């Protein structure tokens, strides 16, 4: 604060308890505002705000118009005895207590109004609880509208400021130790002849001499172990787009059928461009690479299938990470036998329209379509979904 005393300019910090004691005494003695301000070395407006903000009242009732201007209190009012209006007084103890509380609570809690909290609580409830949208996707969509960072949002949720959102709704808010799985699945043996020139080391040599090739990672997602159905996933590394197909589990012909369908839909020239390398694991479904690689009418080789090393899912880590979006919609332990391809396509498109930080907050669908054209996207049953309408809730496939 700055005040003028004669020709001197004086600086003053916040009012102290000594100042408030003096203000109370001078008010009782009917001093003028300017005289009180001079006595506590503060600007008159500072003293005026102090009195009005921290005065206290002893009863409810209508407010007298005289208390709307200095001295804002009733100490020296001639009509005080018989007045029926609400009476105001200034007490230095109450004023200091009010100041201390305000100073304390201004440094804790949530820096948002009640209306803001309610608005964002309803907004996040719709996006997270109802549509199961990832946090990064939501924040990219609202851009600078939410006045706080993602980290602050997580902190607010942890402290319970948004009543409709809890920690369990936030992906990666907690980490859980995976349970040991004792399921036995068919795999390709390590020394199987089909892996000749198709091992991971052969893949590394190939991309070293062909650094700009298109790489597609291939895998399966399983619901319950006893399910008949599973989901075949094909993940394009460049754009992070993922194709999804419902197939019968442990059936090599099912995988062959999917690739024959893709080749027929987009034509073999486009297939060669998109699927130059297919990197997969050692699942039994992928044990007939020739059916994928070749046109058995012309004998032309259309792509190259390579196999990851056993127990090395990190070698196709992009696809493994992308599977988390499927688990947003269908939790582990839920059967896939109730799915059909129409539902899988719907799920696939909601996932492919999620904005990704690694793609500069574009969606895989956007980049794939810009790179390969809308015609190919349409033939692969890909379509655009508005950011605000992306939904990763199980309800979309019911």
C-alpha cells in the first residue's frame, strides 16, 4: 500500500492486529476516515475496505442505508438505541480472526468457484463415466477451457472435489500387479520350419536395409479363456490405427479369411503398400504365414511375415499398448461370445478416433485417412467420430 503524508511517500504492508486495535478505538472516538488512515499509515480506501469487510453484526434484519457509507458501523449513531435495523460493529479480535482464516484457506482447497466445480463435475461425469473417454482425449477436446492442468485435475479427483468422479474411473490412476495365468495356449514351436527367415533377427535385418517400410503388428485379444471367439488386431505403427476382426479362436483359416477379405477390399497393390511387413507373435492362429504372404493364383509375394521372440511382447509394444483401449470398453474376464463384427467395427472406430498425445493430439483415423485416402478408409469400414462423441463405454456394444 502507498499513502501520502505531507510530501512523503510511505509504503505499508498488510494491516496488523495493532492497526486493527487502533482502528476500533478511533472509530469509537468518531474519527474521520482520512485521520484513521493517517494514524495506521494506510490509504483511506484500505481502511474503508477493512471496516466494511470485517465488521460484525449481532442480529438479522434489514440493513440501514447509513451503514453503506463510512463509518459502516453504528457506534456513534444517534438513533442506535431505538433502531430496528441490523446493527454493525467493528471488533479488532473478530477482524483479525477473519483475516487469519482468509489467509489460511486461500492457500488450500480448490481454486474454483462452486458453479465451476459443478459444471466440470457434470462434464467429466459424461465423458469419463458415461463415455469412458481417456483423459488426454478429453483435455485435447476442451483445450484451454478447463482452467487447470491434467495433474491438477487428478489431484482434485483424489481429494474428492468432483463428487461424481472417483479414482477407479481414471485409467492408470493405480497400478495393479497382474495375476499369474495358468492358461495353456497353442504356440508355434521354436524350431518350427515355418520360422525359417521369419525370425525377429530377420525382421531387424530387413528394416535395416528397408528403413521406410510400412510395419503392421498383429495379435489377438481374448475375453474368457473358454470363449469360442477372439479379436484379431492389426496395428499400423506409422499412424497408430488399429483394425479389428472377430474370428474363431485357434483357427488358422480364420486369419487367412481376414487377409483375403482385406486384399479383395482394397486391391492387392494397396495391400502391398500397407502391409509390407507384418510382425506377430507365436500364436497357433498365425502358423500359416504363406496364406498371408502370397497370392496363390499368381504366386506373387505380397508381404513379409515375421515372428517376435517367445515371451517378448515388447517387440510389438505399440499394439500391446493400444489394446488398453479395448479394455476400456470390455474389461478382462468378460466374454467375447456375445460380440458380432458390427459391434467390433463400432468399437474399432471409437478407439481410432481417440486423440493421441504422440500424434500431436490428432486421432489415428485422421492420420491414416490423410496418408492413404478416404477411399481405402471406407473400404476398411473406418469412419470419423467427433471428438465430443467418442465413447469407450461398454454400453456402445450392448
